C-alpha cells in the first residue's frame, strides 16, 4: 500500500520500520529531516512537507508530539487538509485531545476523507517489536478496512466508537499508567531506604500480585541508570493534563491522577528533565 508517515520520532520511526518490513511503499516527513535518514536508506521517500506526503500516499499516518503539532500538520500551511484528500485514509496515532480528533474527523468528512484517531500504547519496545496496542475511534467500516495495516505494527487494534473514542481510551490508559509509575517509583524509594536488594525486590514484587508493565519494563532501566525515553516525560505530562482537562469537562474528579501530574510537573517544568523517559520520575528522590 502507498503509505505516508508524518512524525518519525522514537515511536514513529519504529512503526515506519515495521511498515517497510511489510513491503509497503512509504513517504515520510519530519521537522528534523535527519530523523528520517535511516528510513530513506531502507527505501522510504523524503517529502518536504505534509502536503507533499498526501500527494503520494493513499493512507497517511501522523504521530507527532503535542496537540499543537497535530493542529499544525493537519490545518496550517502545507497541512494535510489543505490539499486533496478525497478517498484517502487519515489516521492520527498521536495521543491528543478527543475534541481535536473530532475536529479532524468533521473536516475530513467534508473533504471526502476517511478519518480515524488511533493512539497507541506499548512504548518504544512495542513500537520496535510491532506489538503496539491501538485504540481506535471513527467509522467502524474504515477501521475494518485498515485492520490488516494495523496488524503490521500492532498486536491488538480495538475499535471503541465515534471520533474521539480512541483518544478517550488512551486517556484511560494513561490514567492507569500514572498509578503504576508512581507506585513503582515510591516502591523503589521505600525499598532502598529499607536497605533491601533492589534487584531482588523487582524480581519478587514482579512475580506477585503487584506485577505490572511499568515495573517489568522500567524498573530494570532505573537500576541501570538508564533514563532514555521509551516515552518522554514531557509527553506523559501532556497526556495527564489532557486526561484531567477532559475529566473536568465530564465532571469527574481523579485525585490520584492529579497528584501524579503534580509530580511530573516538578520533573518537567521545574527540574527541566522532560526529555527523560517516564522512569525519570525517580530523580525526584534519587540524584
């Protein structure tokens, strides 16, 4: 299939590699061109802007950092929706605002495009291994048409309902992760203060009812002093803010998630460590 991909950062680059492995033709754009070099070396074609990507591809994926970036690539100068998209598939993999997903869907419908919001979960390893979980909102018929492509980089693609439903599901996912990340961090802080063997603690806790993805994937990285981003802390803070803003609109109080947001605000806004992975939260206690 002729696929365009906009946003080739840590996650997007890995997804593109899996699409190339599946023998799709690929056109790519990223604000930092060097982040597409490895893809071009494997057969992808560089484009100068999102509009140019649309001109070549039948299916366009976007995977950028913030809702403002999504607005830019869809609506601003040389954006996706500034050119002919009739009959094309537009799929946003970014974790973004449910209301923005609905806006893109509505505008895409007017122009004859088929639009999905499809944020993913699984981190850098899931993207690399092609085992991401994909949460989809939009028209179910469009979802069914793209299931074979989702299978090229994900282990599970689940449809949840109208436009914005994928983003709301991802918010639920991030609310859960907020709890596991803070729990893992405080567990390690406590265990160290109690002078326990931390490797043994990880193995033991991970083998019981406290086992979770954050513990098994990020715990070992912390013990190695590895804070490289499987998922940037600044992006996770963005997600928590979206989740809490959306919860407020729905008149739902989430006190634990609110506390997690405050901790990540210290890490990202005060300590300026937003480019660390989410496991960098431990640095609020450990130097």
